[in-house]
C-alpha cells in the first residue's frame, strides 16, 4: 500500500472568503441612510400582536401576585407584576383577574370558567 501525501493548501472556507474579497472587484455602491423612524420597504409586514390569555392567578397574603398567561400559541408562563409578556406589561393581579397595559391601552382579563 502506498501512503498518500498530506494535501497542502488552505481550507475551502479560506479560499471562498479570499475570492469574495477580490481587490479588483469594484466596491459596492454606498447606501443612503434612511431617515430616522423610516421602515425599509424590504421588511415583511408584521402580523398583529398575538392575543394574551389568562390561565390563572396567584395572590399571596404578603401582597405578592403573579399571573399565568399564554401569548398566542406559546406555552403558558408565570408573569409577575411589572413584567412583560409580548407587547403587554402586567399591571395588577386580583384573584381570577389580571390587568395588563400595552399598545392598545388597558387590557382586563379574567380566568375562564371551568368548562367554558
């Protein structure tokens, strides 16, 4: 059996990167800066905010409170007062009820009745 000599040269990634950085290739045209607050036309149109569903609430005697919320099809998670879920911030929790604030203003949610 004959031994195969090791290959000399650069890894393929280096060769490709070097080809992309060809010093004879003309520089790309400068792009004009977009005005502040402008949205590039190439961005996809965003879907409306996903609905928030209240799964449950926890109110403790010492005043701490949290809600279990679900944003769209994401798994439900615990949210404490002042924390965000999507575009909403949990503002207040009462037994069976939560108040969130967000882009559309105040959102009052109630825990659904069993079987509803």
